C-alpha cells in the first residue's frame, strides 16, 4: 500500500490574516504532521457575476463585508502573499499548494511553481483553465469530482489524456456539502474511480467534508492514497468552512491513524512471525 499523503486544507480559514495563516502552517507541520498545506486563490471579479458580487452574503453572520464580493475580497491573499506563504512552507519543511478557481488565479499560482495545484469540484468543467494548466504548468494537477456527473468525469480525464497529462492527474472522490452526512459520503465511489481510471491517471484521492476521522481511514483502505481535509484552529470561528473542518488535534489523529493503517496493510511475510514464536511455544495446543 502506498503511504498516504495528508493535505490540510486551510482554504480561507485564515480569516484574511497572514499571521494566522503562518501560525496554521506551523501547527500543521510541527503538531499535526500533515504532508501538504493548501490555500485557495480567486479573482473574484472574474469568478462572480456583477449580481453575485454585489449581493449580500447568504449567511450574514459569517460575512466579512457588506456584500458577498466584499466578503470574498477580504479573505483573498495576493499572489505576492501566496509567494510569501510558499517561502514560509519551504522554510519549515512542508509542501505548499493552492486551489485555483479561475484562469487568472491559475496563471498567478502557476508562476510560483508549486508541486501541485488543486481544481475544486466547482471548477472541474472550466475547460479553458484546465487546458491552460495542461499546456503551461508542469506539476501535478489534483481535481475533485463533487457535484460532477460520470460523463463529466470522463470528459475531464479525456481532456488530460489528449493533452498528454493524464499521468499528472489525481482524481478525488468527493461529495460537495458542508458538512456531509455519512450516508451521503458514498465511499464506494472511490472504488469506482479506481476501477475506471486507476490505470489512466496518477492516483485516486479523497476530499472529505464530514465530521470525525473514521471515514478517511476507510477511504485510504479502499485505495485513496491522497486524503484532504479542511483544517481550522477553531471550529467556532466566523466563516462557513470552519464547522466542516478539523481542529489541530483531529488532524494530528487523522495523520497518525492513516500511517498506522498503512503499516498494518500487509501480508504476513512468513507463516509464523517472530513476534508469535514465544506465544506459539507457550500457548499452542500440542497434540
């Protein structure tokens, strides 16, 4: 079994504050033992219609502005700030990554040359952005498949194959809800992705928005070698993603449990292991 890669999705849970973002990175590295920390990048004027930009936030108690556009801008880091965060990640020894939501953001983040860029479920049909990344970005491209039909997934993989980039593609099983009820996680979709695309893409992953950490271990056991979870310092903080995120202790336990399961997913190398010899001599029934 390939060792799991644990991705801590900070997203916008930093509340627009660079110092909080860096503190979250440090905790992910030192305390949580995750492999990758991931943010988000949006060009809100490009991504939103004028009506969406000027509309009030649908959940005002979580808004950082008088309109949804102002809220999103408050939480947005510039490409220079992302460069600073990437440098900080490199300084302390954890991989930096970002989800991109539009073509401008894809170009900006690609200019920083991270090892991987993520495409969220909402944008996995943004053909122009996907083609640009295939042609101009050399790292891994990870794509979530929440709220996506099977025909759309096939078209996505076909695009990467025609671009000669399918072996740099990581597909994630995902249900787009915040948080997701257990009966809606549909873990066996991971098995379906492996059966259909396991030989066509680089890896299959899992992006979870549920409560607890048991499901992620099951996802890994089913074959998802990349596990991504939203991460926050405080689930009660202002913002809509915090409630579906893990706090540091939860993320630490998740990384611990995934690596423990990785060690356990083996066959016995011989009929009786060395650890069993003493017990066999002491306890085994003698005819």
